[in-house]
């Protein structure tokens, strides 16, 4: 009440103030401290823990629901999708269109075309849940922005398969935590 | 050595000489009254542009410093170290839609955006920015500051009334209560200094500190603390930012303002904060006086040091309640300021001025006042202190169990 509490609080903030500059000096040419974001957020850590976004990214969580991707069975080297059309039917916003190829490959139905419209998708994940063969997964893509709602946001079969190769090479979703890294 | 001294002298007096050179050049082809008029006009222009320029810089400065106090970097994207952030902000504010609420009192609403700025610029006129660098050396300088400074309240109250908004009105009532309460300790604390100086002029206050060879913060530490606390409340800054109270009354008096009119309020607020720091630096920290560096550099160093303290307080303390605010003003600051004034008047009569003995006497007087009040009031503070009772975990879980 005599103001000692105020002085104590001010000493705490002053230490924080000095610590951020000390941290800046330690990481000097870089904009952010090396090491992960979560290490910096600990209560014993000193210095600023702002995520310097474009240079530094937070790893996405394994169950993060991003745009969907199509998974490939690495043993058969073929998409897991059997073009049953359940994802198309269950999609609440009708963002998916599948057509089945007339002939089977390796005794499996395959899609001839697969159109995923990210403009209308609301990332509910129903398609991923309902897929009987586990052919769909969520990619850890964070930046889905585009300048116009045109073809840039409508993904076709090749793009979806490519994303699957990139983010889940094992052909399983969700990916193990240690492999779920930022894009 | 001689050369260095002359160089320092030149840098120190560069603005004064510039103004003198301009007036002599004008005197070649203009009558005397026109030169005087033009020079006054130029001074006003310089001050206004200085105010407008410094707000842009102070805004970024404050955001960067408060960020550091809160364990983050401030703006650091646009320009080197984010210094051009102000440009982006200004473009954003100027291009925003200007809205007048349909039910608002149009005249008062629109006028209120301009009124708070006028006193802020007027105050800059009597602040000595350096040796000989004062726009108007009034012999009632401090009285002028008090008189003009309280005009800002009218602008804020006009804004809160003209908006026809509940939150704005609450904020206006708070503003008036707060500003009137804190004006009194602010003035009373400085009266002690004025007793030592014997003049109200800001220039002579600085000169008096040169005669003492000590800044008045050494002679009147209590008055400095009272003045600074009251000044923080006077310019509506945290922890006394009740008129704005973002978490309670959204934004207070400027809730309905947008675009350039909102920028006007922002401008007034930042320049006000700057000018109370400048006044505190002038009265208590010795103004422009200091070794080696040019006088105006010392003035800005001291002012910005006090400004950092303002930001530091803002980054540390939570907002107080309105009853705590008024109680603090009337029950703590006003009695302290009165006691300080009374004893200063007594000591000033007894001890010799401009001497070390006098300085020691004033310091001892302040210590006596602080210790005396602490001893008298401490049992009561002790009693009123909120007791936090720690309940053991097991006991509390039993109590809340079925």
C-alpha cells in the first residue's frame, strides 16, 4: 500500500524489457530465436516469444483439418480411392465431384476425375470420416488464400494425389506427430 | 579545445541563429511589423509541425516500447525496425469512412474532434525546448499551462455529449470527475517549486535550477512524484485511463468517431502525454540544462526518459476503479501536496537559497514528510489491506464435494 507493490511490479516489467533486448542480441542477425516456438513459451524462458510468422511457422497439429488430400497405397503404387462416391454424397456443401473410370486397374476401381472445390469447402471432415478405404486425409496446409475464387481453389485428381505424396507418403492419415511438420 | 567549444556553441544555438538570420533577411525588404508578424507565424508553424511530426514518431515509439515491456516485439514489419508503421497507420486512418451518427448533435460532434487539439498546441508555446528556444516567455507561464491544459476537458466532454452514446456519456462524466480532481494536486505540488523560484515563468524556473546547480527533483522529490502521478491521470493514461476503459466502456468518449476525427483524438492524447513529460522535465529535471550535449538534445532526452516511464507504468499497472481513483486524489495526493507546500514555505524562509545547506534541508524536509505520513497512516493501511486467505487444497475439495 505504500507503493512497494508498484515498485515490485515495475521491476518485473523492467526485467522483461531488458530481457527482450538481450534476446535480440543473442540471436542477432536472425529475427527470431533458434529453436521451436514451444520451447520459447515456457515460463522459465526469457525474451519475446512472438512467432515471427512468415519466417517462422508453428508446426501443424496431426489432426489439423486442412484441405483434403488423396492418399496412395505405397505397396500397390495406386490410389486408395475406389471411386465409390460416398464423399460426394456426404459432403454438406457439395464441394466434391467424383467420376469412376470405366476400367479397373489392378482389380480396383479408380476415379477418372476428382474435383475438390475449396471455395465452398468448410473443412468439416465428413468425407475423410466416411471414406471406406481411408483414401482421404487432411493436408497440413495453412495458407489457402488466392486472389480470385477461380481455378486456383479447385483442385483436381493430380493435385490431390501430389499433396498426398507430399504430406503422407506412408499412405496413412493422421500422420505420426513427429512427421507432421510445417509446409 | 577552443574549436570544439565553438562548435558545441554553434550546434546548441543553431535554431536560435536560424530564426535570427531569417528575421534579418526579412528586415531587408519588409517593414518591422511585418517581420515580427511573419516570425511569430513561422514559430507557430514550426511548433504545429513539430507536434504533428512527433505524434507520428511517438506512436511507433510507444508501441515498440510497450511491446518490450509485455514480452513481445512491437510493429517490426514495415520499414527498418517497423519505423514506417506510422505511415501505414496514417494512410489507413485517412482513408477510412467518416461516419456521423444520425442521432448525434452534429455541430458539437464535429466540433469536438477539433477542440481537444487546440490546447495541446497552445501548451507547446511556453515550453523552453532549449537555451533561448521558447516561443513565448510568458511571466505567468505555469498559470497559462494550468489554464490552457484544463481546456482539453471541454473537448472530451463535448465529444461524449455530442455522440449521444451511453458509453461515451459515462466516459465524459468520468473524465470531468478525474480531471478536476487531479488538477488540484498537480498545481499544488508545483506551487512548492514556484515558492523557491519566485516566478511563474518557465524560463526562470529553468534558470533557478541553474542557480541551485541541482534539478528541483532533488529538492522536491515528493512534489515530483505527486506531479507525475497527477499528470498521468490528467492525460488519461493507464493506470488512470478510466475515460477510455477499453474493457468496460469500449473506447469511451471517442467510441463513435472514425477516420480522421478519431486520429485527431489520438493526436491530442499523445501530444498531451508528451507535453506533461516536457513540463515535468522543465520544472523538476532541470529543463534543457546538461553538460556537453546541446541544450535541445538534453531537453528531449529528459522528456523521452519520462515518456518511457509513462509507458512503463502503462505496461505494469492495471486500471483502478473510479472510487479508488477519486479517493487517491482527495485523500492521499491533496493532503500530501498541501503538507509539502506548507513545510516548503517554512523551510524556504529559514534556510539560505542557492546553497548546499538549503538543498540538504529541503531533502531532509521531504524525508520527514514521507516518513511522518507513513508512520501516521501505516497502521490504517495495514488494517485496510485485503487479506488473502489460503485454503489448503484438501479442505477446499471437501467443502465443495457432495
